[in-house]
């Protein structure tokens, strides 16, 4: 008998025999393995006071039961690679409320997960230090993909179970695997990142109307549809199983790192995927801020009481992986890491790779239009050869690329640094822009920076290193940090801290003070964007702004909440909208409406809005809305609202009053 | 002179202040310097140090997700934003009578000495 996660809620139909009401439901006490006493003893009292956040189920099932009941009509057989002993997982269950009586008696320390575009890793605080977990193939960085094959699914965590059918990179590129989910998740088909993803060897179909792209993997010569959330959930499920096998107790909470450029809508998609995998997201941490926390710990260890002597260190953290590029400026003193500024964009190694592929094969787009088996295979060969060449260019002056793409197509070329840099000029310009923006936002000059920390796979590219170091006017980067492990280590530290773990040696005596990466505000003054919480505001934060009506006897006002950097509302991400109704009739400009936004430490955004002048019994109560409320469509709703109401429900920023 | 009584090491008693600021919104919460436990003529470094100390006791990461403490933490962030921006701080000082023309009570002999709060340099 085995236990497996209920991949709540999408992967199972409600009628599943895995329901807690089913006779196979077991009590938790019976199932729990021995626990790690170290972790329990270091937990703070408040954890006990809080009690379990949600009800959790432990459900034993057999693989065949699972296969029968699985909504995806595939078996999770590959999850049983550790089948020598039963393992236990919990499923977050918000529907069943009657099962709360079992108290979690396992140490509830959140694990740290870095879901990279290309590679993922997982780390835990083991009571003494952060430990990165390795899979059965002894890898700490596990390729991010999910392979769809016949009736089985397997993610890159295990990399195809047994040794004889271990996945190679060419299998991942065969069309049967979905990867780069972090680039696709929460994006609409008008997005240029989604458009660029059409050059991947699986099916990314777009209609260009602002809906989700259609994504499918090749299974038995058929395209089988899936979604980025589903793919990520399957991957996280394997990652969770790996962590549980190491820790020998169920894992429920996780701290995940995300790119700075992720919109709040994308963040909800990540949370959704986690919920499907039975993980509760304790914190979503922008990647460079996780690195900043690790840096703070280093500094804390180096100088014990720098708080007393007031020595503060300023670090610029630059992170560039396969999908995204981020920068942060953090001020560190006495174990406190304060994020001064964040900036980021969706540019990464994948773009460099595609630029080089298009450079090597000038007719790339026409050659690979329409994904036939031959073309997918050929594209896979080109990808591998190009990737290899880029890696080699990190340590040598030039590289020779020789690859037979089949069908009479051959590439034979010598690529050197100057050509590589020429082809990727636009990318380097974007990198320069985000570094400069980050420094400007932090109100610092390069001379203020004590350490430059370069992390992520692309930080190995010589041009990127020299560019970032040059902008910060320094010769060398900070040495004591592993470029590929820093983010996940920081996430594991945050996981332990936010779970209430303390360390007698003081190595968890740390705090990150986060900042918001993007402006948050509403549409006002016509189609303009009024930022209520400007970017790089320290969180938790609450800000309020006053608005006024724009028409005489206006009784309703529309509050459309946006996030982004654009001056016009429509250039930003629409997070949601609601109406204030029942406004007392009055001449325009005389009614004052307050819109207040707050962000708590878990990054939850709430918007409060209501009439503050006139006051009295005739005024409707305030409205509180948790954002984002939109589930899909982004720009569409904004356009539909504009078409339907024009400027009838508009507000204007209150001009005279000093904004509170 | 009423405000001088409020100068204490409140930064060390954040929980108490958090509860207090909720009940008596005006008296405590209004005095940005008192909330951080610094003097009105504190240097930016002193303000930062006080802020970090304060955050270490009230940040939800370290103190749990109690709504009162989170609210207080939001308030501290607002205080710090004002006091670290030279212009906003000058405006605040002007409004609250802490402008540069005001005198430091410890250096001013005419100020009454109650010996409750002492300057760290003079003891």
C-alpha cells in the first residue's frame, strides 16, 4: 500500500475514491513516521498557538487505484520509484472541513524551492545549515521538464526513474516533454515571450487575441494538451516527494523564488500549481532577494556585531537564468537585509540561445514552421549544438559548431566572442538598463556598492560579467556564493525563519525587508495610471490616495486596479476592478473617494475604497477587495469596460489636498 | 515640552507600543521619533539602526502573522520612509516643531531635567 498526494484540486474529479469519506482513509497517527527531534525543539511557541492552517489529509492508495481514478488518464507510476518503503504526503484540502482534529505533529519547516526556467532545486534547513537535496542521479540542479510518454508522466526531478531509461537532453527535446514552463505560466498569447516560445520543440499554439496559449506534448504521434500550471504541478509533486523522502515526514509549506518581473497574476498561477501539488506557499521571494538573505547571513557570520559599529554593506545582486534577468540592491547590517530596489525583465539564456540559432540558420523560422517529427528532431540537434557552443564560449575565445540537421541542412561555423556579442547586443542593452534602473531607484552611485554578486547560469557569460562589473565600477564579483545554489539556499533560510525556527548559534538571526517590484495603482484622470503604492516601497505597506468624481451627480465610480511601470493604465497589467455605488449626488469634484492599498508580509494585496466626503448615514460602506480578482484575459476586460462605460464612471486624482 | 516625555526606548518594547498605538492612535503613533525610540536630532545612521531593531521585533516573518503587529510594521515602514527622505523629514520636523531651530533639551540648560531619560553621552 502506498500513500500519495491528492493533487488538489484539478488533477482529480470530485467523485474520486480518494475522498476522505472513502473507507481507505487512514488516521494520521497511524501513518506518521518518526520525526526529527532537532527541528521540533527549535520551534517557537507561536507555532503551537497558531495551530494547523488548514485541514490535511493522508490518504493511502495503491498505484492501480490511483491510475484508475486519475483525471489525466495517465498513471503516476513513475512516482513510485521510491516504492521500497511507503511514503507519506499531505494534500491541502479547503473543501473538507470536518477533518481538523488531527494536529500536525511533524516539524513544519518550509522547504525552499527554486523553480528555474531550465533547472530546479530544493533545499531545507536541517537544524544546522541549509542542505540542498539531491535526486537519485545525484543532481542538485534538476532539469525542469515533464515528460509525457504513453501513459506515464515523469518530471525532471527523477529524470526517468531507472538508469536504463534515464532521459537525455535529446529526449527532452523530442516533443514529448514540456519545459520552460516558467516562461509560459500566466502569460497570454499576445505576449512576446509566448510568441518566442513557438520556437520550442513542443506545441505552443497562439491565436494572438489575448487568451492563454494552447500547449501540447507529443504522445504516440499525437499532440496531447496540457497547461503550464499542470506541468509545474506535476514537477512540484515529484520535488515534494523527493523532499519527503529525505526528511522522512510530510512537507506542506514552501518558499519559492520567482523572477522580479513576475506579475501578480503570474504569482497566482504559481500558487495554483503549488496547491495542485499539495504545497502551501508561505512566501514567494524574488530571486535576488533570496540571494540577499544568504549574503546577509554571510556578513553576519563575518562580523558579529556590525550593528553596534554601524557598518552597513551594500550589495548589488544580479541574477540571470534561462528565462529571466533580475537585479536588486540590498543594504545589509546586523543580519537585516533591506531591499532598496528591484528591477527585472523577461530576458534570459533562452533568448541568447534563440538568437544564436537564428544566426546559425538564417531561415530558422521558415525551416521550422509547422512541427513535423523531422523538424522537431532537427531543431533538437540544433538546440543542443548551440547550447554546447554557448557554454564553451564561456571559457574559450571561439568555438566551432558542426551539426548535421538532416534533410541536407548542415551548419558549419566558427563563432567568436565579438560575433556572439553582436548577435546578442539587444540583450546586453536590456541588462544594462535594468542595472542602471536599479541603481537609480536605490538612489546610489556605483561607488556605493560594496559587493557585486553574480548568480544564475548566464552570469557565466564573460560579456555579462564584464558588463555588470563595469557598470558597478568594480573588478571582481563577490566570491563566497555559488551562482546556481544561492537562490534556493536563501529560500530555505527564509522558509526556516518564517516557520519560526531559531538557531542557538544565531545563524538564523536574520531578516529580509522586502520591497514591491512594481507600481500598484488605479486608472484615473482619463486613461492614466495613478500609482498608489510606488515600486520599491518597503513591505508590509499601506498607502492611501484621494480621488474625486469627474461628472456632476455621478453615483458610481469604477476602480480598475493595475500593476506595472506604464504611465497609461492600459500599458499595465489589469489585476481586477469593482464599482463604488450609491455615491451621494453632488457637483463634480466635490465627492472625495479614498482608495487605500495594503500589502502584508505574505505579499497579499488588498484594496479598500469608499466615499470619505461627504460623510454620514447616506454614504455606502467601504469595499475591501483582495487582488488579483481576474482569472484570465488581462487586457480584454479593460477594453470591454472602456467600450461599455467610456468615461462615465471615471475618477480623477484629487488635486489640492496633500495626499495622506 | 509634552513630547519630550515620550522619548523612551520604545523600540525595545514594540509589542507594547503596537498595542498602545491601536488604542491611543494619537499620542504615541503621531510621534515618529518616539516610535522608533530615537531623538528628533538623530542621525540617519541612528534612525536606520533603530528601524532595523524595531523591524526585528515586529516584522511578520519573525513575529507571526498577527494583524496588529503587521499594522504596526506598516506604520513603522511609513515612519522610516518619512524620516529617511530629507525633504519629507524636514516637512515633518517643521510641522511637529522639531525643525533645526529647535534645541536639544540635553544641551539646553533651561530645559527641566527629570533624570528619567538620559543622554547616552552624558552618563
